[in-house]
C-alpha cells in the first residue's frame, strides 16, 4: 500500500512528506484510490486466511481451505504490489524504491519472496503441509510489519495535511 511518504531532510521540502507537486499527483491519481481499496481487502483476506492456517495447524483439518486462502492472499498481495509500483511511478517518477518508500519497498520484497516461496512449495509439492503453512505464517508476519510501515506513513501524511491546512487557514 503506497498512500503516504516520510520526511526528506535536506531535499528542500523542509521535512514535508510530499512536495506540492507530489501531493497534486497523489491526489489526482486513480491509483491512490485503488491502493486505498485494495489494502483493506487484502487485510480482510489475511485475517480469514490466518484463522484457516491456524485452524489447520491446531487440528490437522482444513488443508484445502487454508491453501486456497493463502493463494487468495498472495494474489491480493501481487495486485497491491503491481498497482502500488504504478502509483509510485505516477507520484514519484520511479517504479520502485523511490526515496520516500525505499525501506518499505525493501521490506515488501521480503513479503513477496515469502509469499512466492509458499506458492513454489504448494505448486512444486516441496516440503510437508506443515512446513508450507509455517512459510505462510512467516509471510504473514512480514506482511503485518510491512503493513505497519505503511500505516505509519499514512498517519504522517494525514498529520502533514492537517498542519498544511492549519498554516494556510
């Protein structure tokens, strides 16, 4: 989810999260809305899938439901990553690793790698079901951390907007 950025000291923005031009591009981009819709959908899929994975690990039942839910979560992740990179290109002029999102994008690569490792295990019949579910849990833990990074940026962007409006008001 790419809906905010962080402070950029030394770049002439005075610590602002967005330059005025970046804010205009962000506000006018349909990809901002796409990100705002996909993020909560992905989170809801994650919650359902987490419950199914934990149920399987606790009871040994529901392997198929857990696998389907993880595939759905991974598809949602891929969708948000592709549209997020388009958003980043529109707003910052780079597909990935724009300075305001560098560390979030780096950590997103770990999230993608873990989700993809799960798919490789599933489709290639590598490892046990339990091992595959543990990889999914590792992917989910990384996802929660990454989502937290983006939520902190969203909060910072909202605070910047409020400060800007107060100063202009």
